[in-house]
C-alpha cells in the first residue's frame, strides 16, 4: 500500500481502503439495513466538540414477565479497561451467549475457520497501531455461564457457499462503495483526514479519532454491503445465536446477555422485539477507546 499510495489520487483510495477494511475488522461484519449503528456505537464529545471517547452500548430488553436480555456490544479492539469492565459485567448474567466462528467444544475460544482466522490475525495486529488490546486476549471465556452461540467453521463455510459469498468479496464491495462515497468533496476531506494522521504528534490518538469517526460515518456503506437479503456474517450467525437464546429461555434462564460485535446489534434488536416480544427499556454506554 505504501508504494502504490504515491500515484496520483491514491491517498484517498488508500484512506478509503483502510477505513472500510478496519470497519469490517473492528465490527467483523456489515450492518443490517433495518436499524442504525448509532443506537449502539457513538462518539462522546466535550463541551467544545472535541472527541473524548468511542462508546459502545449495552442495550437492555425486557418482557412483561420480567425476563431480561442485554445486547452487550463489542468492538474487538479496545482499551484494557474496557475489557475489564466487560468481564465484570458478563459475570453477572445467568448465561452469556457469545460469538466466535470456532469449535463449540473448545475449552477456550480460538478461531479455526481459515477466513475468520485471517480477520482475527489482522485484528490482533491492529492493537499495536492503535495502542489498544485484542478481545480474545482480554475476555475471560472460562465461566460455565458462557455458551457458544455461533456457527461452527463447517457451518459457516457451508452457509457462505450457499449464499455465494466470500469474505474477500465483501471487502471488495466495501472498498468499492467507499470509493464511490469518497468522490468529490468527500474524497478531498478523506485526504485531509489522512494527512492529519500522518502529521500528528500523537499518531495513535489521531488514528483512533479518524477511525472512530469512520465507524460512525460509514454505517450506510456497511448497510449497502448487506443488501436486502442480508449476509451469513450478520443474519446467518444471528439466527444461530437466537436459536441458542430460545433454548436457554426454555430452560428457565431469565437474565441473559448476547455478547456480539456491535455491528450485529441492530438486527438482534429488531428480532428481539418482533420475534420474541421484548421491548427496549434502556441503554448503558462503556468507553471502548479513549480519544483524548
């Protein structure tokens, strides 16, 4: 990328490619078009408008008989303190339904699907660039309350094949849509944003701020990637998680968490309300990135 960025017009393309790829890496998925990422991820700002933090939601849903399901959102790279807060919160639930395309029998989650392993490897590399920590190294998955609620590698590959999807193809679509959105004035601003990062005295903070804003601004791009039919990455995996939720509810558990990447939450929220009779009753926000 460094070499090709020297060509005319390439800084904007580089910025677009980086931001679209990072969005997929941080959230792991495109978003459902039925709801808004802004309900689950936001930038907290000071009185003068300066960005203070990237915050991720814990959204509470309840039914009349008192059953509670919390959608615990995650960005997969964050402050160590963010993951410590998540560990403390997750310890309070009867069941924590967690995401990871991996062997459900593994004693500790370890991604084994080739495509998902590449994503996890790239996420791990990102922590150094941003000065952050990686989720799989920080979250304690050992409690018996943690229940695998995702596809196995074999199920994931089969579902992707049935939909004629690939992770590489989704990244290409993200890049193409980002290029289209960054035409004209938007493209010029993208170049300015990238230049600010390159010239910043603290590049980690500058890069965090740029990517945090992209996570908010590029929501429409990610919605378009999913399309009307959705994807295995969102709708397919969410459907599996909700099958596990239905099983755990039937077993009598009434205080549960669905612990998934924030990009999954809009679709989860819609399905909880429409298919399970839950209603949204409140939202708590945790700081994932310090942007000061």
